C-alpha cells in the first residue's frame, strides 16, 4: 500500500544530512556577517525538507500531507513575521513610543 | 437626573475630526443595518409561507451579485482604513511648539510634571489653544492615559517612553481616566484635566510658589548624581558635552562601523541607564550605569535639563 | 425530502470482511490507516505552532538584545551539541529503517530497529543531561543559580551588557530544550510500547501503520532539534 | 420530490437508541460522539450559568456609580475575570463545536462516529479537568487579571491565583486542539460515498474552518500562558522590561490566538444559521460555494489581524496600519455570508418557528456587532473607544447577540433530533423574543457609554454615566429571564415520550433521515449521496400543512 524506500536511499539521505550538519557548524565559524543567520536557517530548512520528504515519506503521500507540511511552516512564518514587523519598525518614525 | 450626557464634550482639536469619521462609520453601519433589516422584514412578509406569490425558480447563485457584495464592503473598508490611518498619524505627530509635560503612572495615581517645574497628582492644568505633548512612562504595570473629551488615549509602559499630544480648544474641567486594567483601584486611578485661559494658566504656574522648573531641578540632579563631574567640568575624563545633543544625530560606535541615531528622549534614557549599549564614537565606554539609582520622575527631570541645553552650541 | 439514497451495504456485511482490528467507525482498513496518519500529521502541525510560540519569543528577544544573547550562547558546548545532532539524525535513520521493515513485514527487524532508535534517543538525553549538569556547575541556571560566567564578566562590564538579558537567553534555552527533551521521553516510551506490541505480534501485519505514525512523531522531534541547534548553539561560535 | 431507493425503516419509539443505556458508567466511558455531545451540553450549560451569575452580580454592582453594592473592588475584579475566562474558554469556545458539532458532524457526513472516538472522550475529560481547576480557583480565591492576563500585572503585581488560571487555560486548550484535530480528520476521511466536498452541509464547512483555527492557534495560547506561569511561578523575567523582556510581546502571543479564537466562536454559529435559514425558507441556500469559501477565508485572514487589539499599546505605527488594513479585509467574507443569507429568503416559503426567530435575530445583531467592529479597527476611532464600554458592547453584540443566539437556535433546531421530543413552540418563540429585547436593552446603551468615555473593568464610575448603566442592568434582568426560559421548557419536554419523529421540520440533510434519537451506530445502511445539500423546494411545499412525522412521504 505504501512506497517502500530502499535501504540505500535511506542511507544516502542520512549521509546528506550529516554533510549538511557539518556545513552548518562549519558555516558558523566562517565570518559571514549578517548572512550568518540566514545561511544557518536555509541549511536547517534543507535538512527538514530531506527528513520530511524521505524519512517521513511525504514524497509518496497525499497532496493533503504536502499541504499540511507547507501550511504549518507557513503559519509559523506568519506569526514570526507579523510579530517582528512591530519590533523592527519601532522607532522608524520620529515619534516617541511609535 | 434626566439631563445625562449622550455625547462627550469636544474639547480638543482632534475631537471634531474623529467625531466626523465616527459619524461617517455610524452612517455606514446604520445604512447597512437598515438595508439588511428592511430586506429581512420585507422578504419575510412577502414570502411567508402560504402567501400567494411567484416562487418559481428561486435563484441559487449569482456570480454578479457576489462580486457586488465583495466589492462594496471592500471599497468602503478601504476608505475607512485610509481615513482612520491619516488621522491616526496626525494624532501622534506633535507640532514643534508643543508644551512639554511629563507623566508617570503608578498604582494608582498619575504623577504629572510641567516643564516649568510645577508638579501635580491626578490633575493636569493646561492653557487653552496651546498644543501639549506628554512624555509618559510607568513605574509598575501598564496603565493608559485617557481623556475622553480630547479623544486621546495611550498606554504607558514600564521601562519605556510613549507619547501623546493634543490641543485643547475649550476651557473646562474634563475627566482623566486610566483605561488599562491595572489592579485593585484601577477604576479610581484618574482625575481631572483643567483647561484654563492662558492668563489664568500663567497665574496657576507661578502660584505654587515659583519653584524651580523641571530643567532646573534636572540641573540640580545632574550635579547631585555627579554627571557634571564628567560632562561639564572634567579635564581628566573625556566625556561628550551635552549641549546641543538633544534632537541631533549622534555617531555611535558599532564594531568597526559608525552608525547614527537621533538623540531623542528614549536615546537619552538609554544613555543614562545603559550607557554602554550605545557608545558615542570617539569616546571610551567609561560612563557607569545609573540603572536602579534614579527614579522615573528624576530621570524625566534630568532629560528635561539635557533638552534645555539643546539651544546651546555643542562644544565637541 | 431526502438528500440520500440508502445503498444496500449492510453494517454486518461489511464487518465480516474486515480485519479483527478494524474499529467500528471505519469502513475498511485503508480508511482507518489513512485517518491515523492524517491525524498524526495534523498533530505535528499543532506541535509546530507550540514550539512556534517559543521561537517567536526567541526571535524577538534576539532582535532586541542581540549582544547579550550572542554572548550567553557562547557558553553552550558546540561540539557536544553537534554530536547530539548526529545521534538524533542516526536515530531518525534507524526509525526510517524500522518503518521500512514493518512495511516489509519483518517483525524481528522492526523490533531491532526500534530498540536501536530508543537507544540513540536515550543517548541524546544522556548527553543533554551532562550538558545541563555542566550548566549547573557553571551557575547558568536561571532561578536556581544564574550568574554571569567569570570569564565573561569583564566583557559584560566593558560593553555595558545587562546580565538579566543573558539570563533571558538561558530561560529560553532551558524552556525550549526542556520541552524538546520531554517530547523525546514521550517518544521513547511510545516506541517501547510499539516494540513490545510488535514483538508480541499484537498488530495485524507487523503494525506498519502504527509504526509509521510513531515514526512521524519521532522525525518531528528530530526536526525541532535541527532548528534548535543552530538557533541556540551557533549564534556566535565564530 | 423524494427519490428514495429504499423504504426508510419505520421508527418505533421504544427501539434502542443512543440514550437507552442509563448507567453512569455507560455515560462516563462512552465513545459515542452523540453521548459525548450530551456530556458537553451539560457541562457547557453549567459553565454558562457560572459565567452568567458573575455577569448578573457585575450588572448589580454597576447600578450605582459608587462601589457600594459588592463591597470591594477586588471582588468586582475577580468577577469580571471569572466571567470572561469562563464564558470564553469554558462556554463559548466549546459550545457549538463540542455540543452540536460532535453530535452532528458524523450524522451529516454519513459516518458511524468521529475518526477517533476515544480521543473525543479524552478531550471531554481534559476539558473537565481544566474546568475543575477553574471552579477550584473560583472557590478558593479567584483571579483578578482580566481574561487577557496582561503582563507585568499578571506576573508580578497581582496576588491572586494566576498560575492556577494559566494551568486551567493551558489544559482546556488541549481539549480544543483534540476536538479540532478529530473533526478535520473525520471530514477528510469519513465521508459517505458520494458526499463530495461541495455536497457537504455548510455546518460542516464552518466546523472545518473552525477546526483549522483550533489546531493552528490554540498551541500558541498554551505557550503564552505557560510562559506566564513560569515567569510568575519561578519569579524570573520573561516579559519583564527591566530584565530584557517586553510586555508587548506577551500581548502579541496572546492575541495571535485570541483574535482567531473569536472566529472559533462565531464560525460554528454561522454554520448553524446556514442550516436553519434554508430549512425554514424552504429553498436552497443562495451562494453555497461563496458561503463555504468565506468560512475558510475568515479562518485564514483572521490569523493576521490580531494587532488591532494593540493600537494604543505601544505597538509601532507601521504594525498598527498593517493590522488595521487586514481587519477591514476580514470583514468582506462576513459580509458575503450576511448578504447570502438574506437573499436566501427571496422566493422562499418562510415559516417562523423558534429556530428561525433566533436565526433572524442573529443576522441583525451580528451585523451591528460586525459593523461596530469596523469602527474599532479604524485606527483613529479606536484610540478613543479602546478599553471602553464601546468594545464591551461590540463583543457582546457578536458573542451574545451572535454566537449565543446561534447556539440557542441550533439547540432548538436539533433538539427533536437529539432527544426525540418537541418543546413548547409558544414558549420557544417567547424566549427568542425576550432574549432579543433584553439583549438590546442591555448592550445598546453600552455603545453610548463607551463613546462617552466610560472605561471598562471599572468598579466605580463617574455619576453622569448612571442612567445608561441602570438601563443596561434592567436589560440584563430581562435577558436572564430570556435565558432561564429555555432551560425550563427544554428540560420539561424530556418528560414526554419521544414522539418528534425523524424529521419534524421537513429538513433535508442526512441527520434527518435517521431515527430521533438516533441509534448508537447512526446508520443501518451506508448512505450514498447523490445530490447537493438544501434540496428544498418552496413550490412543492404549498400544500404543506404543518410538519409531519415523515416529511418525505
Ligand atoms: C465572536 C467574537 C467576535 C467576532 C466575530 C469579532 C469580529 C470582529 N471584531 Fe471583535 N472583539 C471580540 C469578539 C469578536 N469580534 C472581543 C471578545 C473583543 C474584546 C477583547 C478584549 O479586549 O477583551 C473584540 C475586540 C475587537 C477589537 C479591539 C478593540 C479594542 O480593544 O480597542 C477590534 C478592533 O479592530 C475588533 C474588530 C473586529 C472586526 C473587524 C470583526 C469582523 O470580523 C466583523 C465582520 C462583520 C461585519 C463587518 C458585519 C457583516 C457585514 C455586512 C453587513 C456588510 C457591510 C460591511 C461593510 C460595509 C464593511 N474587535
Ligand atoms: C461568551 C461570552 C460572553 C457572554 C455570553 C456574556 C454575557 C454577558 N455579559 Fe459579558 N463579557 C465577556 C463575555 C461574555 N459575556 C467577556 C470576554 C468580557 C470581558 C472580561 C474582561 O474584561 O476580562 C465580558 C465583560 C462584561 C462586562 C464588562 C465588565 C467590565 O468591564 O467591568 C459586562 C458588564 O455589563 C458584561 C455583562 C454581561 C451580561 C449582562 C451578559 C448576559 O448575557 C449574561 C446573561 C446570562 C445569565 C444571567 C445566565 C442565566 C442565569 C440564570 C438563569 C441563573 C440565575 C442567576 C443568578 C441568580 C445571579 N460582560
Ligand atoms: Cu492604572 Cu488602570
Ligand atoms: Cu480581534
């Protein structure tokens, strides 16, 4: 009933995850300045995508599963972005307390 | 008992413009309520069960109608938004010549300090026709400064300044309320705003015994806390002179870069409480923190003093 | 007045061809397995928002107090965190293999892989425990004994940093890693039960659906850590 | 008009149904969605009485400007907190979904139960645990923070049982999450053959949208109150500005859930109205697809407007403008619904039974509540009316005039299905009327009071506000009588034998094809659906004289 992933593909995904892990740690020692944080998050996201697609079999499941994955991630982003809008833009105007 | 008010006084320059928007919105609300109300009643009567009317082919959908009643609320909504947003901006953007008043809220009273020195509790005396700007903070929980007759309200928060301005247009005595729930006596944390003729106001200012102005008080505190030791007199310590600092862009050392921030009230507050978080370029971070040593009210006085130096030329 | 016609599929009839483990509300096994998997995915969406509240708070505080947070983060043990990430990723691999084994009906392998997964999960907790113990000895635990580490005291003083804000970092750190560890413990217990049931041949088949659902949860815990690690440990390793 | 392939079985009144087993154990261990619905019905009603008692005492105190009738402001502060917490978290959020949703969703989609019946029972227990803590708090000290728990008051200054309250809310949140999760899965996987998405009743669509909010929003509330409990319990600084925190951050986390939560409260109500109106207008609903889609639109856009509760909180001006604009967008899907319901009456054959009266009341009061919501989301106007009685009036118009009316309408509509009994139609109409009149008298004066500047959460108030407050209190007593009435005659109806028949309203919808009360397994046959919902015809009903037992014959 389900797609059965081969041992080999599991191992390949695992190897990729390890490489990415080393990449994050490595990147944190490279002076990237402001890019430091985005790079770390992009790598984490790629890792997540790998885990979700292969280990959690999202690749071979319903469209609905995809929607849930994307939506929950999007919702989290929504919450963070709209909250940050407030804190980031405080003081952009020359009005005390706004 | 029957001559109770149904509408608040309009006693500030904001009041009439906000009321205009408010009436417009009620007009929209009443219009739609009536349209829907009449539609419901008319349809209910006409199509009541048993009445002899044509009921053939009741429509079940219409893209056209849906489009119309998506478009209308959308457009009306955007008008309300834009109108409200513009007014909102004006209500917080103070004119340059505003009278400066400082406000500290605490459980459960308002402490108010005029630039000229007079302090009062739960009362605010101001001259009619003169724009007033409040710089506000709280010593404990969140409160909210609310004068219905002026249509203004702003939360005051611990550890932070917020501001508010208005221009009273009518002499009189108006309610001052605390509008953010703050504990047991929230409902009695308030008092009066007394809008006076300018002459009466001048008299009032001096009659409290012509005490020192806020800036003068601040100058005293400036000595008392040994600020002057570094900022005015010292030849050994290299500290920036504070004349002309207020309102100007200040160069801040930021790693190897220099960035500029405007020296507003919040910046000066931070400079005193957390001096090392923003170090002026070209100076050593030797200023000690005064966190916990100066009360909110004294802090406001010192800031008033530093502000009063802004007319003078900086000697950098 | 009817919106429906009644078809002649009798309740009793449909029950007869079903597996003994089919719950009464489902028509067939397919519907049942689909429901459990969908349920778990939705639960994970809930979990995303659960951790999300903390991540939002952390994001805001990092924005407001960048220097204190960065300095405080330097007290975390980057290599240990890295090892732990590896351990957790390995456990994800074994979990995936357990799911595979169950799909192929190899019960022995399933149990074996589940046990391995549990062992790696426990290993993570043990390492984490050592980290926390070290934090305790370095006086880094808010409420209990937090104080600015000696080697950073000077820097804190010089830069005029606020010790309370460093403490704030540790509050968030312990809250998030604590919650993560709690999830892991629940996961380990769940896997233990699964392993036991598979061993006893309790499931029809080898519990492919149940193991798959448990796997989803396990991988999710892994994903949370994939984000926590760079967010907490690698802020200013350089 | 009926196209029945199989003779519906004659219903025999004495036959086994889901209510037959009377033992306490059979109730407390039941996994039957209908029984769990009843368990919720009872518990939710009790909490409504608790919240209503607190409201009555508040209105009593507010008859005089001085704080003289209840003795101390601390009592009053505990009262409105209790009232808010109980009414929101323990009454209105679970009311329609957990009672009617639980009972009806499987019936409406042709399923034998929800996907996870044990989980369903568990959510009731979780709710009861949270509720017991709430009652415990009430008896041993109370909380005085307001239902919004704003820091730093809640974490550092209040000396009441805030940690307990946080735990109660935290726990109850999970009941909500589990219910939502159960509904979503059920609606996806358990639909009977032929029940395609666009054949779903709108009640189910509304609950689908509601469940999305429950699943995605509630965990954030849980975290927000957990942070409060931790900060207060351990005395450390999380939102304390002196320790690097920010109290406004708490407000963001709180409203991230609590604004969408208002749609948890109204969307199911809108679902109920969408069932009642076509049934009593005897014609298909107008604009089915738009009503269905607007539920989803409300659920999604509703997530990004929360900052409109924070216009004067010290939030940045840019954020205020973004949130204000989005708030106007969220009004559009609500408008779609109101206009479509109204159009559904055109060319209908309208009867005015109790549920319909409640539904019509809903349309009017919700419209006023919603339009005053527009005023609140207007930045400049909100500065003046924020935290005044204007806001109190706004949300009671929507929550009491809207959601509670819809809830009562739904209870009256499905009462024959749930219990098999009819209630007194006369008393039913009387209750709808009393509630409508009492409601308006209670809450309309509060709009005026609010614009005059009377702040909310006030134990004492300025004397010029008294007349309007007395009017409001008078209205509240009429309202209380209006609510007491159904309690009385609905309970009374239980003494009769179940004679309502399968379909007393002549309604379409699968739930009306099974027995009243339904049997434990709902359907003896797997139903097969071959047409859109609301297949009413106003013309066919011309000769219809009263509702009969089997409308389909
Ligand atoms: C069920 C509950 C519920 C619902 C559905 C709503 C719906 C809405 N609410 Fe309300 N609200 C609350 C419950 C609810 N609210 C509560 C409890 C509070 C106070 C919390 C507290 O502080 O304790 C509150 C507070 C509140 C505030 C904060 C006030 C303040 O504290 O200063 C605001 C501000 O924007 C607001 C706005 C809105 C809007 C825009 C809608 C919209 O969704 C309404 C949309 C509906 C319509 C617009 C009507 C139908 C449309 C038409 C008939 C067509 C014509 C329309 C146009 C021309 C636009 N609400
Ligand atoms: C679902 C939500 C809901 C419901 C149904 C109600 C129902 C009512 N509310 Fe509620 N209200 C809120 C939600 C709700 N409220 C919230 C969230 C707040 C904000 C809290 C805060 O600030 O934190 C609030 C605040 C609030 C205030 C403002 C308090 C203040 O700011 O100082 C007032 C004042 O009039 C009020 C009145 C009423 C009244 C008269 C009813 C009536 O409709 C109730 C009528 C019902 C009954 C009376 C029950 C029937 C009872 C019996 C038949 C038993 C007999 C009773 C006795 C013997 C006493 N409410
Ligand atoms: Cu201060 Cu309310
Ligand atoms: Cu809202």
